[in-house]
């Protein structure tokens, strides 16, 4: 990295620290506003969290299982959640951030929790998530992935388009 290595490392690690604090804000808002009893917002938040985290794990396991089979080398996973979304793990990770919005539903600064899902969506679509993942998939799986792109929702799980006949 040359003469500027120390500055580059400083910026890199301070950027990570900033995002760690930023994404901790929803938890802070929820923790600062304890309620005497459970509300519908609390129940909705817990349900959204379970669906989001549970399906993130499930999608990751489905992909790992697919990749573990030698016959699938160079092919695109179209099993489980991957049949309905090209990035179900990203979608459910993003969904999980909405649980904090619900959990903070009656807190005075509940609107601060909206920043996390908005920032996560931006990062996934414009920075670290979908663009590099799609580029790598096209480079490694070519036409198989291009066909998958044409038939499968990029983010929100939805029924595949008709062109999705498996090769």
C-alpha cells in the first residue's frame, strides 16, 4: 500500500467503526424506551426478526448444500428460496432490520430506526451486496446465471417468470 498505508488502514477501520455504531442505533432506541407490558408492536417486531434471521440462515444453508454437491459446479442454485430470489439471504437480512422499527414503534425517536433498513438497502443495491455478487456470478457461471437473471427476482422473493425452464 506504500507510504499511505497507515492512513488507508485508519480510514478503513474507522469506517467500519462508524457503521458498527450506526447499525447499533436501532437497538439503542429500543432499549431506551422500555414499556410496562408487551404491545402489538413488540410482537410484530419479534415475528419479523424470527422470519428475517431464520430465513437468512435457511437461504445460506440451502446454497451451501447446493454447492457441496460436485455435480452442481458451475451451475446456479435454483432450489429453496433461490428459486424465488437471486439474493434471498440479502432480502431477509434487510427484512430483519425492520424488526427494530416495529420494536421501537412507540418510542419517541422511533424514526431513527428507519435509517438502518434504508442504509442497508442502499448498501446492498449500490455498494457491497448485489453489484459485485452479480458480476462474480456472471463471470463464473455465464449463460446459466444470465438465464437465472432473466427469470428470477433480483431481491424480493417472487414467483419465477415463465422463461425459467431449467437447463
